[in-house]
C-alpha cells in the first residue's frame, strides 16, 4: 500500500525562487517541503556572519528594482539601507569610475564637458566601429569606441567568459551604459539597497512556517522525494533534471576566496573591478561597505571566473545560439511534465537579477494557486 502524499508541493532549492513560491503557497493553505543540497537556506544570496560583517558568500548581491510591488514585498521581511552601488575599476595602475560617465571620461582624457566627451567617443566609433558587428569586440567598438573598450572592457570580459572578445557573440553587450553626467550610481532603478542584517533575514521570513530539510540531494532519492508531494517545484539545472539526455548546457562558474584582514578598511569601496589580465580574479568585494560597517576588521572576497563542470556551481548561462536551441529542446520535455514546475535561473537557463526572479516566482505562484 502506497503512503499518502504528505505535501502539496516539494520545492527543490531554498533560493529566492523556491522560497517565494513556498511562502505564497503556504499563505494559500498549501503544505510545502523545501529541500536543498547545501547546508543553508538562501541559495546564492546567503550571507555568512563574520563578527558582525555579513559576507555575501556567493558574490555581491545588490537589490535594485523599479517595481514598487516587488520593493514593498521584500520590505515585509527586512529593512533596507540606502546603499548605492558605485563600483570603481583598476586598469593599468589607474582608477576609474563605473558606469562609464563624466568622471570616467575625465580620468581617461581630461575632458570637462559632455560635449568634449561625446566628440571623442563619436570620433572613435566612426573610426573603429562597424555597422554589423559580428562579435563582442566589434560591438563594443561600435558602441563606445577604442579607449573605453581597451581600458575597461576587453580584458575584464575575456576573463569573465574565458574566451577572446573576438570569439564572443555580439549580443552579450547589446548596449553599454554611457552617461554624460557625473552620476556614479551603477543602476538607474528607483529602489536600491542592502537588507540591514543581510539577505538571510528575507529568506528566513519567506520560509517561516515552512518545512525545510537541508543537505538533501534531490537526485540521490528522487523517486522517494517526488512521492512525498502532489507536485514538484524544481529550481535546479533543467538538463540535470532530465539526466542530460539531450546534452549538457554550458555555464560559467566562479570561485570565491574569502579573507579576513586585521584592518578596518582595505579598499574603501564595496566593489573594485580588476580589468588587467595579469589578475586572475575579476573583482574584490569588501563586504562591510554594503552596510557601512565600523568593525575593526574587514572581510574581502576575490572572485575568480572558472570553466564550469558538473562538480562546480553553475552561475552564468552561456546564452549563445547552440545553448539556446538545446534549452528549447529541454523546455519541450519540461512542458510535458505536468506535475513539475520549472522555475528560476537554472531551470529557465537565463540570468535573473533578484527582483526578476522574485517577480517570476510571484507570477508563477499566482497562476498556480488561483
């Protein structure tokens, strides 16, 4: 005799998508079980407390959105500070502001006015740009000119993707943020900040009253786990769900080196990019600056892009034509699985900002539960 199902939903993955879906389903009176193979909730937004400093263990996460509904939603669970993301970039021993703005152009060329900067950029686009860019390098030269590209884009991008810019598709940079003002705010969104006390507060609020089991690998006891619930919400890699039967989707991975230092201020900014290829890492994050910390020590993280393999975390989908076609084939298999909902960055094989993944989970849960 089969055991009766215990839950309405088995949710695989305790990241933002799974946690939002679990919260909404629980509010609707459904019983949910959330599992995760890691030993903590939160997925990649998980923060690890180091003597009062909330360390973004899987890379910098800055919340930003223009959607007031989503902003109000996350503010149910945590109060946000007024952190504004203003990264700086080191190239050839010099420091530049990001995004590309009048500070950047002054640092490059000594120009003082938008007209001067625009004249130089337009001249370089006319000289080096092409009308139909065939790769990322041609695209960048056609959008911003030679100096900005070679100083602040080329080597960083090649490290990030592990390929020459001439071998990368042009659509990776469909546009580049160019501002003819002295505004160093990286994002244009109306709402921005870091949750005071870290992202764990949001995840804990979302999962309050939900059954959660950690250190559980879905694929080790897949049949048994699926049998616990009427439906499954799967937020892992879509190709892994189907045992890679159509082939393997490609990703870029990251490796993080965390270091605690006996100084109160290592670099003066939360995020500093390192463009030059002589540095294997792309950036250094100093976590205390996300929350304006006054601790006597600091924690920094060096971020190293890596080739992905199945034993590494998948961070960035490689959305080229080949992988796009393969994903569409997997999506057809997923649609046929009526008892499984595929959602989130890995299951949908797309890059999501935090507000986007929350919006996607809210939309899916609303459709599912009404």
